[in-house]
C-alpha cells in the first residue's frame, strides 16, 4: 500500500558559511522561537522542520501552505528522501517522483537525447521505459534538432523545457511538487499545465507547495499549514485555507 508517514520528524540544517563572531550573533538574533541556534561545535543550525507528525494515504492530494520560510520545501525534501530527519521517523511506500529540482542529474557536455536517459534513470525509469517514452518526450519538448546538440548550447528556457518533459513522463505513486514551473512561452506553459494535471491524476498521493490558494482549492482535497517548521493545521482543504486566510494580514 502506498503511504507517507512522519512521526515527530525534525530537521536541523547546519549553516557552515556564517563566519565571524559579529555576523554569527546577528544571524542568531534573527532566529525566532529557537529556530536558529548554535550547535555543539559552534555551527549555526536552522530548524527547518519541527516535530511533524502526519500520515498520507492513497487519494490524499495535499497542498502545503505557509509563508516563506515556513518549511514547505524542506518537508518536501524529507518526503523525497533528499534530507534525512535529524530526529523522529519517516516511512514511505511507493514510487516517489519529486519535481523539486527538475534539472538535477543533467550533464552539460551530453546531448539532449543523452540527457533524457540520464534524467530518466535518476528518476527511476528503466532503460526499456526510457526507450519507449523517448520520442514522446522529444516531441513534447519541441526542441527538434537541438536534441542532438550538447546541453551547454541550450538557453535556460530550453534546458527547463527538456527537464520538464523528462520529469513529467514518469509514472509516480507519490508526486511531490514545489511551486508551478515557468517553462517557456504562453503556448508551451498551457501544454505544461495540462501535462501536470494528467500526472497528478495518475498519482495516488500528491503533495504540492504553492502560494496560489485557488489552485490548491482546485487540485487538492487536503491542506497542511506549516508555521516555523511545525504543523499549524492539517485537514480538509477548505477548512484549513479559510483558517489560514483569516489569520493572514
């Protein structure tokens, strides 16, 4: 059975580039409710996730809400297995596809077609699956002959389109999304939105972070409100969003 279960999950992230006593003191002074502290070895530590306990089952489409710095992206990375909780536990069953850093695993000196395979393997696709979907990915990217050129010759928009085309070709049990991605002109963005909706509908569990409350209402049945790394509210999307909007300035 597909599920995500976090029990008292906490994540502390060290910041190694805060140097100098005055700068360190200034950073620590900005910490609220002990989210920023000094560890045992004098390293500044940020508590990104604070004692989160939730359980998600098939059919749960969850929108993560909260102000910038509330812990949404960090929680998605814990669910994806990118970060390991400092304390507490996480259990995940099912194929997880994280659309968090869609360019991860792509190589500058390889061609677009070679990068389709590299990115596909990183996302857990088999060679047979990649071969089966390669032409569909190429057609969706609209990159044509550029697919035979090295990635270093691509514009930033072309890179994102290729990465998006590969990432959204994977069939996921659990889909993790961090904000909606801008991928080219208006025509391509419309295609990308339709493709994302199709990907969400095929996944058993969807967790997405975004600031567009109406999109969350439209696509999610639950909402998780994070505040300073902890759970402020979790439940039916309309109830949690109403509480969040009422509390927001």
